[in-house]
């Protein structure tokens, strides 16, 4: 019974402490030192169990223990995926570490995903962990592309209610309820139709188009405005 508690303490430690440490210190290298400690706890629990076994009559029991160890690794990956989903969602929502730059948030995201890969998470698990994060990146591109739109419209010669109506139409490219945004081509069509497509906006739309195709943010500092 004590070995089972020992084992699950290691799993919980590994799944929760790295996340907390990483967010507190903004450094996932420190966080995953904690993960290694948790992994060591799990390993020693399994070593203790295997030490009790021998070949011959106890071979079946040894095989069952090894199968249990494999199942534990699978469970650990699933727990880590669930924790990463929560962390990335909150990181995007800005609930942790107010004042953190977008570039730093993106850096922490990349470190967390790299650590999940090292843990052996499947592509499906990686994708599940990033669903809300990817939605948030889409919203960030929406905000970047539409930044200062009212004043841009005025500078382009739009008068009266035109700047306000232009901004309102742009706002419809984002669905606040689902946190989803329109595809890149819709943004390009909007700016061309209103004669507002500048080289800067076109570059941002192309960055967004690249993200949709690859899930890669190629200019992390571009979100600071």
C-alpha cells in the first residue's frame, strides 16, 4: 500500500509542481528540474516493486508490474497534457503574471510544448493542449491587424460616420462567444475594399496566414504595440 502511495505522490508531484514553479519564476528550466525529482520518486517506487520479484513462478507478477509501469507513463503523459491545457489557456488569458510581454508568453509556450514532446506526448495530445492557445493567437492577430483602425480610416480620408462604421464592420471578423476569428483572406478583402491596405497591415495579415498554415508565430515581437 505504501508503495502505491509513493508512486502516486510522484505522479502528482511531477504533474503539478513544474507548472507552479515555471509560472512563478517564468523559467521552465527550473520547473522541469522539479519534474525530474517527481520522475525519480516514480522510478524508485517501481524499482522497489521490481526488487521484490524474481523469475520463475513470479514471472507473471513481474510482467504485471512492468505493464503497470507502462500504464503509469501513459497516465503521466495524459496528466501532463491536461495540465498544459490549463496553463496555456490561463497564460493566454493573462491570468498569470500580469505585465508579461507577448514575446515572453510565446517563449513559455514553446518551452512547455518542447517539454511535453520530451515526455513523449503524442501529436494528438499536443494538439489538444493547444486548442485554446491557438484561438488566442488568432485573436492577437485580429487585434494587431485592426490596431488604431479608426484613426487609420480618418487619415485615409473617411469622414462622418465612415470611420466608426468601418471599425464596427471589422469587429464582426471576430466571434467573441467562440473566441474565433475570420480567415486571413477575409481580412485582406476587408482592407482592400475600404482602401486601407498598407504594407504594415499586409505584413501582419501574411504573418497570420503563416500561423494558420503552420501554427508558428514568426514575429513574436510584432504583438507589442
